[in-house]
DNA sequence: TTGATTCCGGCAAACGATTGCAGTATGCGG
DNA sequence: CCGCATACTGCAATCGTTTGCCGGAATCAA
């Protein structure tokens, strides 16, 4: 085993011939220590490069000053999603600034609850609170709720429950995206979706699309909507275009799907935006770098992550006091070069 | 403050009227407890849904069963780099399977060492070991070395030192990429790089490019090499093409730069690969999805992450015993549609 | 000088586990 | 029926902090 010398509070006490309690009080800015002695203790502490032992402290204070980031998806899926990566970055920044440590884990299948494979930090209570990013099994949320753990849901919410959440205004965003195409003169607008499409974020965006059409007096046609994975964004677009050549505009449930759709259009030698306009959602970095650059609904991912972390930390300070907030971030229309007036 | 009921080892002991020591031994599969009693204790433990308290345990065992992932770059930079995201995923998988928790932090500037803003988990010794991904300040490495902390460097190494590392064979990879273009018949091959180009991974890849050229009897021409950021991959390519229209092939230091270069070529109405062939490095997901799909040198990021985690965990088990390994992963040529024979 | 009041600092009990050591059954042979 | 070895199990110290409580010194007013 490794042998590491670590100076403890005792060493300081011994060196200065005072009691450990006094040292503790001095180090933690607690009253009951004269300014002079406090200074002496501080000096000695840095001299011996003293670092508090998190375990010992955590044992008595029952706090770890660290929070957990829990993803409902596989880690590689989670991280390769630029949207979540942005949220992660926001969370990390906020927690770091508040001197909290950040633990990461994913909790995917429901089974993990029962076979005890839930992330250790949940089960052994080694984090003060949890940030749950994306859809996660309801059973986990119920579990956390019952055990009175502090947590905040990011980019996900359970319809019925009154939970602390930070989400995007998907409904309005979907609506705005569609309205953008409508205002350019498009009338035959398709929606290429992700999974699931019958609930969650993508469903809300679809609903916004639907609302916009209906407000514009255009009938919603189910055959112009296709779900599927990202790769499916490609196939879905082909399907749609072949079956409905009148389509001049596509609203995608997110940027990845939009990019895939553009790729599909290219294989049919259709030009974007001359032949078909495409608008995405999220504004991931690739949206800007792609060609043509992608019009999209921007969501401030960093800000969402930061806000969620703020809420959690605040909850931890205040205890149960405050009622759950539901914070909704707007999505902002960013017009780039993948959308334009329809062909005549 | 929140009030959470947690069952402790004491509760079990009381319920069964045995000593806490016995309970501890039973729960940890230590000898000295009859099979019968052990079973009874186990049952009671699950009945009361007992979870060991990490702090208490850590205090006596001096281990946390958790490791830290330290990034040298800003978190958002780190996460939006698909290469690192892959490594992260590999690390997460491996640590999860071994029941270790994973903490994340970034340590960017050197200043952070002195103003005490180094990640808490390093300083308060709350992780057993560290995985350092990407270039990080040497001072930090020195610090860790001196304090005898177990750590493994991933995708980074310090020339002189004999440290535990997991890296890519950049030299050979750069060479293979270049040889691929040479074998297709290209003779005027440029290199578009990242920063820094005078040391580190990109330098090694450049060196491989140079070796390949020289082995093929083609003089290395400094004016065909351009450094710069990713966005610079775009500008660098334009620069090069305008100054040296004879160029028919481009080796990029990584996929992001390759993609940027392709974008640049498009603005000059140059076709890939008909007019210019482009090859990248890393094989990030976008390489496959882009159009044209990108030929590249694949690096198995997940495997690298896993391997690094394995090494660290092994080190932790064995103590200082083993001498540092330097594990080198090969890069594999993946031919897609961005490379072809040069125009005549 | 005395009594009240304040302020400091020491003492020791937690927190929840692990673990060496000592003690007590139990079984077995004599 | 006794002694001895061999399991088991209990006791208590320990890890490094925090924190309530208490005693003593110092200050001040009367």
C-alpha cells in the first residue's frame, strides 16, 4: 500500500500546544478563538500544508460538498450529444465556482435499481444532491423522492409531478421554427422526428409544429411526420420526399436529425435551401460549421446547466424550505443559410 | 436541514442482538462468522436496506473506491471534443464495472495550483487515483508525483519522464495517413495542423507525415504545412491552396480540421476527392456522417479509456509494485470517400 | 476587594465503520 | 467428567473532524 504522509488537525494542535477543538474552530472561522491565536493557527496550517480530511468531516457534518450528475442514457450516447455536453459544461462551471465536487454516473435500465448496480454515489450517500440530465427511469426518481434526496431534473420532466426542473420551451420553440418556414412562404412542411415522439421533448416540439400549422390555417397531415433515430433522420427524409415531392420545408426535431436530412437531400440532388429548406433545434456547434450552415432554434445549454446547478445548491443551503421551481428556458430562432423562400 | 433516516451497522446489530464487529465481518465476507449467522445478518441488512456509509468506511480504510478524471482543458472544450468524449466513455464504463465512482474536474491554468483552486478531490484526497486526459500543466503532474498519488496519463506524455501512460501511435498514424495518399498517386501533399505543432500529438503526426514523404523520396517542404486552430483548418487550407495550386492531397492533424478543410475547399468550388483528397485523424462520429464521408485514421477511444482505467485500478490494488507501463494504441486506416486518385 | 460578565480555550462525546485481541462456547479425545 | 483445541463472537480502540458544555482568566463596575 502506498504510504502518504498527511498532516492532520492534531499535528497543528501539537505543534502549537493547543487543543484540536480550538484548531478546528480557528480553521472554520467559528467564534471562540482570539484573532491572534487564529492567525498563528492559520499560519501553521499552511506551513504544514494541512488539508482537511473529507471523510472525517463528512462523517460528522453529514455533507460531502459534492453533487452527482446522473445521466439516464449510456455514457457514450450522453457525451456524444452536444446538447448534453453543453449542459454538462454549465453544471461543471457552476459547481466548480461554488467549490463543490462533481461526480458522474449513468443509470440506464430499471434493473440497475434492483440488482444494486445503481451508481455508488447515490446509494452510499456520498453526494449532497443530484442533477439528473435527460430522461431517466421513473422508478429512480420515485426512489430519490422517497428518500428525500435533493435533486433537480434537467431537460426532462414528469407530467404529473411537482418537481424541481429546468427545461426548454419546446412547444414554443417548435412553433417558432415552423412559423419561420411559414413566414418564408412554405406551405408543405414536413417534420422529421426522433424517438420517442409520443411524449417528451420531441413530442412537445412536434406539438408546436402542429400548433403553428393550424394557426396558419394549414391542416396537420400525419403523413408528413416521420419519427426515428438520427440515422433515421436520413431515411425519414428520403421517405418523405419520395412520397410527397411537394414538400419544400422540413422542421427537424433537433440539429443532428436536420443534418442527417440535409445529407439525404444531397443524395437526391436536392439543394438546400433552394429546393428544400431545413431548420433544426438546439444549435449544436456543428450547426454553425456545416454546409450550408443550419438555421435552428438556439438553446442556451450552458446557462441551463448553470441554472440547474444553482437551484440544486440553493436547495441544499435552504433545506426543504422552497417550493419546487419549474424553470423554462426559451429557444431563440437563429437564421442561417439552410432556410429560404420556397421554389416557385 | 434535511432529515434522512439511514440505517447503520448498529441498527442491524441491535435488531439481531449481536455486536457491530460481527455485522461488519459478515457483510464484508471476512472469516470468523458462522454461515448461519452471516445469512441472518445479510437478510436483515437487505430488509433494513442498509447501505454502508462511505465516509465512515473511508476514514478507516483510507480508500474511497473512487477515482478522478482530470482534464487539462476547459470543460466545454474537453467535452465537445469527440475524441475525449470517447475516452471519457471508456473510462466511465470500466470504472462502473469495477464499482468505482468517478469524479470529474478540469485543472486549467497553472495559477490554480497556487491559489488553491485545484479540484477539491485532489486536494482533500477524496479519490484513490487520477486519470489525466490530455495535456495538463507540468506543475500539476510534478505535484502529484511528489505526493505519491497514483495516476495515469491519457493521450499525453512528458518526454523525459517515466510515467504511466496510454497514448496513440501518432507517428505511425501520421505516416500511414500520408502513405495512403502517396499510394493513390498523390505527390503534392499538404499538412494542415492544430496547435501546438512543435510538440505533442500533432507534432508527432506531422513527423509521421514527414517520414512518409522522405521514405517516398519526396522532399519535405515547410511551406506546405500550416498550423492553427480548427477554424484555422479552414483558413489554412485556403491559404495553402491559393499559394500552391499543385496540391492534390491534404493530411489533417485531426478530423475536425479535415472537415474544416473540406468546407474551405467547397468555397473554392473544389471537389473532394476529385480535385483534392483529404484524410483526417481520430475517426470521430462526424467523419462517418459527413459528406463526403471522411477517410481517417481510427483510434479506438473507448478502448483507450478502458485501458487507462484498468491500469489505474491495477496500480491501486498492487500499490507501487509495478513499473510504469507505456501503452501505445495503433491507429487504423479507414478509407472512405474523401480520398481518391489525384486529378491528372 | 468582590461579584458579575464576557470571552477563550480545553475536554470529550459523537459520526459509522474496521479490526486486532481477548474471551467463551462447543466438540472432541482421553 | 475433565482438559484442550478450535471456532465464533464481543470488546474496544481507531480513523480525523466537529461541536456542546464547562471552567478559568480577564475585564469592569461597584
